[in-house]
C-alpha cells in the first residue's frame, strides 16, 4: 500500500513540475509572439547587407505532448538560459522513455525551482484549462509567403494591392462567405471578431513607420505591418478602390434578390494600377477630358468593339494583382525585380487599351538544355483573323539535351540550321507588336517567361474558362477545345504552337460572343454538357437579337460587412471626405428604414478620434478617414492609435492604413492586430 501511495505521490510531483515548466515556457512564448512581428524585417543581415526573409529566420516545428495542445505556433529560437532551462525541464518530464537515473538527476536539479502546495497546483491547473479555452475562441491571423514578402522594412518587399486589403477586410467579416479570400493571409475563428475599427490616414507612408519606429511605441501593438501600392502612386482614387467591390451582372442580380445589396456606378481602376507598373502613356488625347475633371476612372474609350462581341474584351484582361497571383512577369520591386532583372518590355511605351484593340494569340515551345531548364525553341503568333504574323524556331543559348518532342513537337532535324536567338526574337517583337495589343494564350505567363518579356495587356484562357469552380485548378487547353469548340487538338503529334495559339484565340472569341460568365464555373455555377461534349446554354432569343453589354458593376464594401443580421457600421470623416463615401453608404442600405451604415461628419481630426473611441464598442464596423494637417505628424497618429486601442474590447480587429500622400511614390502601410485578453497565470 505504501508503495502505491509513493508512486502516486511521485506522479503528482511530476505533474506539478510539468505544469510549472509549461507555465514558464508559455509565458516566454507569449512574450516572443509580441516581439515576433515587431522584428519581422530586422532579424538578420545577409552577405550583401540586405535583410533576410523573416520566414527563414524562424524555427519551424511544433512542441510535443501537452505543449502541442496549448500552442502549435512556430517559434523563434531564443538563446536565453531561462528558456532553455524550461524547455529542458518540460521535455525531460514528457519523455517517459528516459532512464530512472536521468529522471532522478533532473528532479534533483530542478526541485528547488518548482515547489508548490496542493492548493497552488489546483489553481494552476484550472488557469491552464482556462487558457486553453480562451485560445479556442480567440481570432488568429497568420501571414503566408505573400504576406511575409510584403512586410514593412523587408528589403526585397513585394507590395500588396489595395484590392488585397479590401479582400482582407471582407474575409475578416464574412470568412469563407466573402466574395474573395485574402491571398496573403489566413484568419482563424473570424466569427469571434467582436468589433472592427479601420483608421485611414492620408499624409503618412510606410517610410514613416520604419523611420519613426522607436519613437512610436503604440505602433508596436499592431503586430502585423505590410506595404501596399498606394492609389496615390498611380493617380488613383483611394476611397473608390477600397470600398467598391467589382461584380458581374449576374452576381449583382443575385445579391439584389438575396441580400438587397445595391449597385453603384464606379470606375474601373484596373488599368491605373497597370499604368503605374508599365510605361503606359499618361498624356490624354486632345479631344478627351482628363479623368480628374470628369470623375471617370476607366481608361477605356467609347469606341465600339468587334461586331460579334457581346461585351468589351477589356473586361477579360488580367488585373495587376491577378498577374502577380498567376505568376506573370511584372516590373514590381523586391524579389520580383530581382527575378525578372534580365526581362525586357514588349514596347518602350504602350497606349491605352480599348474595346477595339487587336488581339494576338501567342504560344511557345520549349526544349530542355544543359542547364536542366527549359529554353525557348519556337514561338508562333496569330492575329485576330487567324493569320500567322510571326513564326520562328529559336536557338537556345545552351545545348539541347532533351527535345521533349512529345510535348513540344520539336525534333533534332528541325533545329539543325537554326541561328535566330532569343535576343533576335525580342527585337523582332518589339518592332512588330502594336502598342495596345492584347496578348492571348493558355497559361501565357510561361510563354512570357520563356520569351523573357513583360506585357501589360493579357487574356489568359486558363483563367477566364474554369470547369472546376476553383480558380487554382486549371483545365488543359486540349480539354477546353474539346468541350467548348468540339475540336480535338494535340492528337498524337505533340503540341503545335500555331494550333495552340489559334485554339486559345477561338476560345476567347467564343466567350466574347456569349457572356462574361460563359464557360466559367466560378461565376455561373456548375457547367453541363450534352452527349457530344457541347456546353448547354440557355438560349435567350432577345439576347441573341440584341447585343447585351456585360459591364463590370460594383457594390459597396459596407454592404458586405453589414450583411449579417445586427451588424451596423459608421464612417467618420470631415464633410469633404464623407461626401465621396456617400454612394457606398447608400448602397449598403437594406431599405429607407433600415440604414445599416451611418455617415458621421466631424470638424477636426481630434474630434474624429474621440468619436471613433466612443463608437468602437457600439458599432460592429467603424471606419475613420483622416487627412493630416500641416501641424500634425506621425507622433500624433501614434497617440491616436494608443487611444483607440485602449477603447477596444478584447477580440476586436484594429487596422491602421497609412495611405501615402498625393503625388508621392512612397508605398502605403497597412498595420493591424486583434486585441487579445491577457491571461495572468499564478506561479
């Protein structure tokens, strides 16, 4: 009996030591997480003096046993004796396979540090259970590679776009029910976010965050800091781009019927972003009034498109963020700039793309060379009339070791007397291509990478046609051809670049003759085909008789964030700024009696902060938009952030957008965090 009691006592002692060690380790982890994002861009310097990727400086792994239940987050290695001592104690207790000698030695070493009464043990056990419950209901934000690459202070930063921030806001409020998922982060337990406050500041940029980090301690509460391409960098419109959510007409009809969400007349900002990246002419034509004067942000003119087009071909172009997401070569700074350092533009300067701009289809074939990489060996281009305007074999810089004939259609005999190089092809295309030409192709990013060229106007058939309902899942060109054109290509003889480029062009023209949702399961829902593998269409006689313009429409961001029952929002700004929000505030109203969004006009920035603090606990979504006065600085913003943060309830999302300054090239900064409840554990 005494032996049993002795064993029981030993087990209890080990439990106490384990919990005490775990407590110490947990507290260290909490402190580390507070510092983790603060030091995101400042951990180490590489050999070139540049900052290393924050991902590489983290220790990737999971704690074992009980620790895994408490915390599965990645942790940085901390060369701290106290931490190593706690880890050693915890692992020694958890590993039952340790020998008796090691366990007794370890207990003797640590016994002086971990002595607690039975009452303290029970209290500690209860508080650890409470902590575990708290973690289960606490919202958590995790940055992925795209988010980490956009970190403020990171030398090789690839900035986000304003649409990325819009997607983040909608995703934080609606989760998987949002119209778009944030591509650069993930939000766990989004439905536990109690309130959201967005503070928008005009007059500061990411540079102000980096240069004043030590003197702005309240910025440290904002655990995540990323850069974005400010609309001011490309003569854009901040409010419109942030609050206008693009929709196709069928999506708009669905929202109006189901959620009473209204549409707004907004301008297309897609090409303004492209204009900031590519050398697109900024000079307006003599008979055209500037966008600023008319309020028209759309770079398209009113020239008619092809007679067969049911909507503008410009609507099918990839936006800047889509090009980055799909892996297209884009002249952005950071890692992308290094990756495409030896790439050239297809033109020295581009003109505005228009509904009647020419479409040329491109396809390339590659062979494997001695570098174990695929290099360009053939390129073909066909125009809108399916006439071949360019077709040539290309001699790679390195020796071909595999012709990949099954896929490329290239043989050794074909390449015997080829002398044209990649540089020759680039020079030919820069002379040949029109300045507003739209390039068409299947997964065209791989062709442009093989050509080592960049182009702003692209239609990708792997994006505009989707049979799975998932954007990330692409369908082969041969399958699209069979299903939509009832034509079989690539049958037994490998790929043919003229055949492939012509097929891609046929698919685009077919879509233009129908609707923007045609062949896209993401927009139209599941696709159905008949026995002959032909897509079934709902024939609308009136539609066939009369050309229907499938224009991209917009709805309000506020309509989404107030969609759940009982959700209300407010916009706080001076009258001059608030008037720009008015169309989006009205579009969010369910009816004349149920106004979900309130516009609050204030006289000064300080009054706006006071109003934001008072509404932070009553409104589910608060946006405060301020423009700094000449006598206000980053230190005032730091103080405002501290005031708002203190007024927030726990589990509230707080975000600060430093939008930059008009006429400046400085990048914007988006800083945010979820305010978490501190849990003080007894020793």
